C-alpha cells in the first residue's frame, strides 16, 4: 500500500503483473513525452494539458481506471501531476530497496562466507 496526494492505493508493486504494467506504462509515457517535447507549442498551457493527460493515462494504467480522477479531481496543475508520477516511482524504489535489504540479510544469515566454511571443514577433518 502507498499514498499519492492523500489517496491510499492497496497495490503490491512487487507483484509481477503490477510491475509489468508499471514498466510498460513508463516506457509509453517516456516515449510520448519525448514526442511532445519535440513539438512547438505556442502556449505553455497547451503542453501542460498534454503532459497532464499523459500522466493521468499512465496513472490509470498502473493503478487502475479512475485512479487519476481520485488523485487530481480535475486539477490541471503540472507540479501535482509530476509529484504523483514521481510518487509511483518512489514507491517502486522503496519496495525494491526492501527486497535488496531482505536478500542481503538472508544471505548473511544463512550463507556463511567461504573462509568460515573452509575453516569449519578443516576443523572436522582434524578430529
């Protein structure tokens, strides 16, 4: 579970299906933003609306249809959209860090290093 702009989402980012949706949606939005940046907009407001629309589509793809409406409630503030987008990736990084920490702890607990194993093996042979 994680929270974006005060809205809680009960979603497991470490679930392979969720991670795949996130990765696919991230790839799409990065490509689309690059395409939009290449265009020449006469007004900043035009680009902001396009960017916000892309962000909302990304959020709905990752968190489920209607999630962007829960988060933004119709707001077209670009900073709010960027913060929500970054919040999803922050949740992903936090989850991946927890996995890394667990893996390291598990390995250190259950896999004695090579020198320790050799010393233990030598000690058994001298008895």
